[in-house]
C-alpha cells in the first residue's frame, strides 16, 4: 500500500505563488492608476476575484501587503549600499538616487496614502528612513551637516520632499532622473550650513 502524500506543502507553495502574482499585478496596476480596483488586479494577475479575496479581505489589505513587501525590498537595497565610507554627503546622494526611491514603485505611494492613510504609510517607512537618519546623524556628528535644526524636523522634511519628488515623477511632470537630481540638490542644501562659518550647536547637544 503506497504511503499517503502530504499535500500541505504543495498547497502552501501554490498559495504563495498566487499571493506573489496578485501583488505583482497590483504593483503594475497602481503604476497605471492609483484608482485601480480588486477586479482589475485580479484580471491582471490572471485569477478570479474570489481567489484574490481568499488571500486578501479588501483592497486596503492588498495595498498594505504590497507596501510592506516593497519597503522590505527597498531596505534590502539600502543594505547593499556603502554608507560608511566617504563623506555623509556622498552617502546621502547615493541613497537619494537609489532606484527604488523614484523608479520601481510608481503609483504605490498615492494608492497607499489613499487606502491606508498618511500616518500608517509614515509608520511603515520608519525602518527604511532609519538608514537615512543614521547617515544624517553621522554627518552632524562629523561637522559636515548643520545642527541648528532639530533632527526630527530634518527627517520630516526629507520624508515630505522625497514623496513630493515621487509624486512629480509619477505624474510625469519631471523625468525620474531629474527628480532624483533635484531631490538630492534640495536636501543637501537643507542639510549643509546655510553660510560659511556659521556656528552650530555644541557637539554634545547633537543626536
């Protein structure tokens, strides 16, 4: 008598493939329109609405899972960048020109803000922006960046400007390479001392 085969691993693998297909389709769909629907995502994934709802109970749930996956990919990409050698200025420029920032996730930010709310979107970005913050702190400590502005305000400004650049690129009002260049120029202008020889806070007061 042949032994019974455990089909659970195969079913789990099938489910994972379906989830990946749905999220990939959602990313493509949001690139076309942040107003995309579950029906459109299902069609793009080559599955039925019932199948999609078998894994995600709503459109916001799809957006949440996609944003979490996308930010994990971005964090992994950041981890591969050399952020320790050279100046903090060069490191910030490399971060702001990373392909994920303005390229791969077109339309996702608008969809996430709409379906999850700005506060949830900000919370999900915390791990990725912690890498940027670490470089800013290094530049402040080394005297390369200004310390007269509170660090939380600097990070809030970076977050807002990065999303503004993404929105301009998504709307095709700026080419993505130009948006990245302008973002880097603007933020580095914010980070540096506004005038040569201006005094900053004592080193022990900087984060």
